[in-house]
């Protein structure tokens, strides 16, 4: 079994910055991609940023130039700058990985961390 544990959410004023972190632990053979998604009240969950094990990144248009995703051994971070009220949401960490060399690809989610941007 694999666990993803997020940290770093909180309250910030518009224009401020926050950094989210997520650590994966448990039975992990190889992580292919890690990502951040978010879900605002009344809206569907949406992709914010993804990063492959090789460091290839992809961002939602709404966060390009403001957010930066990074990874290290079994961890992923999201540096969020110039935050806007519309960035308010629960942010979820995601990992696509193999638990063992002969196991199928598995998709895991963290429990979510609240980010609130308000004056």
C-alpha cells in the first residue's frame, strides 16, 4: 500500500505565496508521474501541474508563470506565487506508480490540503 501525505496549505492574501509538499511512502518500485490537482467548491477536480520522473512538466493555462512544480525522491512540491482568490481550492497530490516490478500501474491520491486566497 502507498500513502501520499500533503503539507503546506493555508491562508494567504492575494499576491502572496505558498509552497505545497507531498511525500509518497510505502511499497514503491517506481513513480512515473506526480501531479497536483485542485477542486474548488461546486467545481470539478482539475489538473494544476504534472511532472514526470524525468522532469518533464505540464501546467494548466491558469497557473502558467505563477506556479512551479518540482520533484525529488518520492516527493513533489508546488511553489505557488502571485496567488489569486480563484486559486482557492483543496489541492490534491497524485502519483502514478508501480508498487512492484510486475504489478500494474496504480493511481494514488493524497487526502487534500486547503488553500485559501482572500483579503
